[in-house]
């Protein structure tokens, strides 16, 4: 098959062991970022299969109208907010998704919590500039860690918090509350109460129509002036504009963010806010995760080429070809 991998601006794909799975296919890997549907269509050309790197490349009706040869789109990871699934299905384009490890985003969350509470970035930068001990941080031991969304990632972060001597409180749906309690943590059914109690609030919900904007300005205003708000999940979980206004108002006092409304987020005011530690969506960016994500995607390409598709999330599309 003619296969194209989009927006590998880290030039990582061809260095992966799993890239050998595509031996025998006609493969093109693009490192440049295409800004318009027309530019993306030019890159894709007459490819039959597209491999997407997370949510870097939007797939909409306009782009699909320019791609008559595409039969398969493989998404690394599960989420597809950037893909018009209905449009793909109407055109008989199979969509495949894979899974991923919770460890990489959970470990990044821990790193952000530690770096933010001890002000590591500020003091490391100050030291390079010739200054010594310019900040005073906080200890995490004995403080309250609020986990908003007690799923696989949230559970790992809760375990890290416990190892640091934090009191963990979980919030989420009934099953999440039960899981938190089963793990020996407190379950808090009221998000207002959790935000008011926690010294660190860490967001680990999946973005869906039900969860979009679930964290509101009211929730943020309830947080302590020295509290830390952490988001390594999705920016859309927060009411638009609420976090920036809350930080300006001093509640919470600090935020550590790995996700933004539009990415790359080079001009986002949150990136440049003095009370924000910002990272460029690194939650999934590890060699181990890349091997897993792309290994699954390349195996899906091979299965499709062999007439035995796997991982298809819109099976009705197969009948339209």
C-alpha cells in the first residue's frame, strides 16, 4: 500500500524499531507541518493509508474531498476529536485506533507537580543567570491531592501521591469513586468540595460532550491561593477563559499545564503567564509510547492490506467500498 505518515516534526518515526513493520509498503514520512487542507492533500497525494500522530493533523470534510484514494486512516492512540468520523464513514474510509500506556502521562503529571511546588524551573534558570536560591517552595507530604477523574492515569498519580505522603481524594463517576475507595483513598462526590480542600488538583478526565467545560470558573475560585492546578488531560475540560482569569485573580496560585486549546500553543497567554509551568504536550512523548502507538498503527496497516482489518472503530465504512 501507499502509506503516508503525517507531521513527524520530531523526525522520530523512522528511528523506531517498529518502522520495519512497513517494509514492503511504499512509505512517505512528512516532517513539515501543513497548515491548510490543500497543503495536507498535497502531502498525502495518492496515498491509500494515512498514519496520524495523535491530534496533530485535522481530518475534515474539505480535506477528505481532496483525497479520493484514501481507504484507511490509522490514529495513534484512542482519541479522535480531530477526525470527522462521520465523513470518513460516508466515504468508506476505515478508521483504526490503538491504545496506549497510562505510565507516560502519569509520570509527567508527577514531574509537573514536583517541579511546580518546588519552583525548579525558576531556580534552575536563575542559577544559570548567576543567582542563588531565588524561590521558596512547598513540601507535598501531608498535603491533599485531588484527583479529578479516577481512571487508569488518575489511579497511578494517586499512587505517586500516596508514596509522597499526600492525602489523596478522588472525584468522578460512581465507578471512579468506588475504585478510589478500593485503592484506599477517600472518595469525594462533590467537585466543589474537592477543589476547596485540595492543595493540588490534577485533572484526568477524557474529553467528551459531557465533560467539556466541566471545570468552571466557580470551581477554580474555590481553590486555595497557594494551591496548584494541574492539567495533563485536555484543555477543553476547562471552561473557556476560566483558568487564565482565575490565575489573574490569585485562585489557584499556580498551574502546571501540558495541554492547550490550540496546539502548538506558542502564542497562548497561559504559556507566558508568570504563575504557569507549561510544557508542550509531552504526556505521551516517550520512546516507549511511540513504539507502542506506531507498532499498533503499522500492524493495522498490514492487517488492512491483507484483507483482515483490525481495530476499526467505524466498521460500517468497510461495507461502503
